[in-house]
């Protein structure tokens, strides 16, 4: 696919991937002229970097970035910080009182410590809140915490950030093989500085079901307290299911990284199925007043999010229903430029010496991956009124993402089917080279 044919081909097939708010957010959130001009500092600018950035106070986000600069990962410090501490009036750091910003600082330190020897302050595959969907070989480090926040508190902000950018990062991983290996090496000088995958998976679970908050809100009787304890047990079991999907080996290829994504998402889906019966049992035996108080926890969260959102009203409008950037020619050109920068198909084909068949398969891989921008909107969906309904919505989102990962995996399998070992090695080298 030549660059001259790229735009016309994508327009009908993807509807310019603008059914969501991606391009509006691109236009209003890139923090400086260099990024607005697609200045690819340290690698290609991932779409996940600017999707729904308005949900986080951009001025506060700078605190997280400063916390990363020159910092070194400390597993004990990571374990001791609870991103939800600010909600309980106990922020771990006054500068990081926003729970999202605190989590961003935590994951950024872990993600960047193994990348480029920990010398670079930023990574192109980060999420717009400053956190990372990939931390070395670990995908979705806060998976269990995100399920809790979405189902109990009705806040899908973090969950909605997972999508195209993470799939793209799986295909074109920024880490070199030696950098990834550091995450599975617990000993030696480098091992002391780079967290192991096991440490990341253990430390990123920051508390599980907020039993005390729920009990304080609904004041359960003895029968209801028993049901709440059963729910807490199911929630802990769900955590263990997700924890078991933590990688124990370094994924050496894009196929393996997509496989890890699939395993983590499948574990999250299994976790939602595991807690569903206990959740329904507990909620169903609450009276109407108690249900209203339980929903009050979600209302508090929504109010806090609204306060953050008011700091960036221009970006917030990008996710409104009447926002339709499909008719903005300038944004269309920016989108096409972004695609060309991220997917230099001609350069890849030339470097790998692809024949016509392999070139066509590369086009299919590109188009299949780009379509995930449509199917996995980065705008958080409105919270459903009950925890059971929110669980159903979360599971549906995870199933959609699983389908997207499977589709991209199939396209990548087809692309690599007839490649030589040398060509496959050349393809794997593209990501780290672009991250230099």
C-alpha cells in the first residue's frame, strides 16, 4: 500500500476511524507543537497516548512525569502506595493526590526502568493518563484494580484506555530483547534496578474489593454481611485468576505478545464470571435504601471525575454524542499523516524485501489493527445503574477487545506464514529501532 493510496483506501473501510473522539482529542490535547506536528520522540506516537486524556487533569499529569524523570523503580515503594488512598483522605504523596496520577507514576517507573537502560523519561506507548498498558512483558498490570473500579465504582476511565495503542505496542514492541529479559532476571546488578514481571503483577493489585467502604455505606445486617464476605472471597479468587496469567517468560515475538494479551483478557473475563453470582446475591438482598447508598459510592466517583473534567472542557467535548469530526478535512489529513508515520508500509516492505503476496498481507495486518480504533472506543461509556449491569458492560468490553486481539493475531499469522527466519527477525527489530 503506497502512501498515496493510503487515505482513499482507509476512508471507506474505516470511516476514517473517526466514529469515536480520537481525532478531536488529537487536535486539542497534544501538549506542544512538536507533538502536534507528530514529532516522534523516542518512537512512533501511539494513538493511546492522546485518547481520553481529558479525563486526567493535564497540569497534574506533569507531576507524574516529573516523578519518573531520573527516578528508579523501588518495588517496596510501589507496594506501599495505594492509588485509591486519596479517596480515603490519605494520599501517599501530596503532589500525587489524584489516584490516577499516582498510578501513572507507579507504572511509569516500572515501565521505563527496563527501557533504554532507564535513561529515557518518556515512552511512546504510554496511556494518556501517564500510565502504561505494557510494563516490560506485563500487559494490563492493574487489571484486577480496573475491574473493581469499573464494577463497584462505575468508573471505566482506565479500562477504556486499553485498545489500539496497546495492540500496536504488542506488534512493534519498543523493548530490545535484553531490555525485556531484565524483567525476568531477579538477580544481579540490573535485576535490582528493573522490577521482575512477578513483582509488577503482585504490586499492581492495590487492595481488591473495598469491603470496609461498602459495609460503611450499606450497614449490612448479619445475613448481608455474610453475603458481602462471600463476595470478598470471590473477588480475591478472581484476583488470583488474573495473577496466574502473569507472564513468567519474556515474549520474544509479536505473536507471543499478542498471545499474552489474549491470556490476560481471558483471565479477566473469567474473573468477571467468577464474581457475578456472589455480586448478584449480595445486591439482591439489600433493601432499596441500601442499594441507593451502594450506588452512592459510584456517584461520589462520578462527581470527582466531573471535577477533573471541568479543568479541560474543550477536550471533554470530544466524547460528547454530537461531536463528529468526520467532516473536518484538517483532522482527516492529520489522521492520515499519523497512519503513514506509524505504518511506513513501503519502508517495511523494502527493508524485509517482501514479495507482492507478503505486501498484501501486510496491508491486511495494518487495516485489521487500525479497525480496532473503531471497535474499541477510548471514550468511557456511561456508567450502568447497578453493579450487575456494570459487570455485564465490562465483560462485553473485554470480549470486544479479545475479538480484536484475535483478529490481529490471525492477520499477523497470515503475514508471517511464508516469511523466512531472517525476514521475521527483521520485522521484530523494527519496534526497538523506532524507539531509539
